[in-house]
C-alpha cells in the first residue's frame, strides 16, 4: 500500500478517552490555533500528550516519561486522531500494552502503521516556545539534530568501547586480586617428588655419614699435629719477610736520592745557560690589550645575543604564520560544512557555543524574532504534519499569542497551545479531565 500524497496534514478532530488525566474529550479545531485552557492539574497537558502518544506510542519521548497512560481504574485508554487523509487510532492498557491502527479516510488499513507514521510525520515533540528558553548549548544540539549534523554514531561507538574497556579493567583487577591472594613458593620442585626414592637415598646417606664420622675421628689427631707445624713455619716465614722488606725499602730510598741529585745538577746547568740568553720583554702593550678584553668580549656577546634573538623572532613569526594558515584552513573547512548544512530558517546558523541568527547570538534577537525563528524550526522539522504543540502557553503575552496565530495562518499550520487561563482566547477549557460546557 502506498502512503497518502504529500499535502500538509492538520488535526481535523481529536477524541480522547481515559488517557492520563482525561476521561472523555473531543475537540474539532476551527482555525489555525487551538488554545487549551483551564486551571492547573485539570488535564490540559494530557491533551497535548495524547496527540504525541497517538503518533509516537509509548516508545517516543512523551511515552518514555509516561508511567501510567490509562486514566484512573479504566481498563484501557483510546486516542483517535483524524488527520484528514489518514486516521490514527491507538489504545493503551493498564499493563502497558495496546494497539495501533492507521487507516485512510476510506478505512483501508496500513500494514506497518508505526513505521509509516515515523517515516511520514517525523518529529511532533518540538515545542517552539520551549526552544526559546533552552540554554544555548541545548539549542545548538537541537538544531544539529534537525540539520543532520550529529556525532551520535561516534559517541555511541566511544561509549560502547569505554564500557567494554571498563569491563576488561574490572576483570583485570579481579584477576590481580585473586593472584595476590594465592601463595607462591620459590623453592617448589618442578616435578612431583618420590618418597620411596628419598628413603633409599636417606639410607645410603646415613651409611656414608657413619663411615665419614669414623674417618674424621681418625684424622683429627693428624690434623692437630699438622696445624701446630704449620703455625711454626708461618712465624718463621713472616720474620724473614719482614727483614727482607726493610732491606729493600732502604735500597729503594738510596736509589731515589741518587737520581734526584743527578736531576738537580742537570737542571741547574740548563738554568744557568738560559739565564744568560734571556732578555727583558716590554709588557705595556700586553697590559693595555688585557684591559680591553672585557669590553671586546662584551660587544661580541651582545652581537651574538642580537643574532640569536633575531633568529628566534624569525622562527616565531614563521610558526605564527603557519598556525594562522592552519587556523584559516580549519575555519574554512568548518565554514564549508556549516554553510553546506540545510538550515530550516533563513539567517540561522551554527556557532561554536550556540546558534546564530543573522550573524548574532540567538539570545540577542528580540523575543518576537526568537519566537518566529522557533516556529519556523518547528514547521521545518515536520513539513508533512503542520502541527506544533506549545506547552507553556501561559508565558505568551497577548501580542505574542496573536503573532503565533498570525504565523500559523500564513504558514497553513496548526498550533495547539496549553495555557493556564479561562479567558476568551481559549478554544476549550478542561475541567477535571473533561471539556467544560
């Protein structure tokens, strides 16, 4: 089955039974703006939630934050959303189940209703008023997602890798702790030891020890005699060595004295000859040159320092130019990527810390400009279903409310606004889960 044509869709009628705070609500919009009025905690938000639940189910952003979709003790809840060309009927049970049926206006069912809705309708959860109150970083993230500039795949891969590494590191620590608690013996044998073999070795060792004890006893007397004789010989040798050392020392001393006398006589003869040949040198010029050494060397050092400083300056300038060129290249690549992005509103762009409008931070735009841009983003994010949901409509003053109605009419869109009010601007007023007569 083919999907309906690409003409814009609006909510023709909405029926809600037993969903969240609502027991029975039926709304048939007349015009481009539907203002849901009433006091707090009466079910105003549940009207907008029912629209998103009908289109996205419990798996969408609203559904994930809805713990009990069915009102009170009712067995099930139901939302019927008539979009003209297609009719969406979704039910919910207390157990978290439910059904989804999507048909054409003629009653023909679509075989894969949720997939068809996801592909055809895109995002219904964008709230233009909430967007104006987001932090710049959150606005930047929202616009990136709408323009398809996202690092979600890389972030997901990194998170998975980080989680995997965390698990491996935890296993490493567990293994280390296990090993730390296990005993280790450096003297343990490489192979199992045989007790029978050791017993035989012990018998042989005892027999050998007995023979050794007898032999040692027989040799002790011989050893005592040998020790005494060895001591007498050692004393005699020590005395002879002492006398020989003294004699050799005196001979060495005499030889040194004789050599010294010969060297002194030779040096004295040479000095007498050189003394006769030497003439007195004039030291005045050398003294003057010596006085200038400090100044000359200082000049040299200053020249060298200047050359080094110039060389360093040149290197720094070259590096600065290279970095400037690199920054320009990075900026050009970034600008090309951002310029190539398809922005939902003319004049809108991605900055480093937030979004820009006409070259200025979005926060510096007037309240009217911010609201116009946000509505434009909302309509561009869902070109097929021309429906916007505004949850904090109480923040809109009469002028802003009128401007939003104007924009919706000019864009052939439909805006559903939740507002704490019972004034004339309200299309319907919710009281205790029902429309107040």
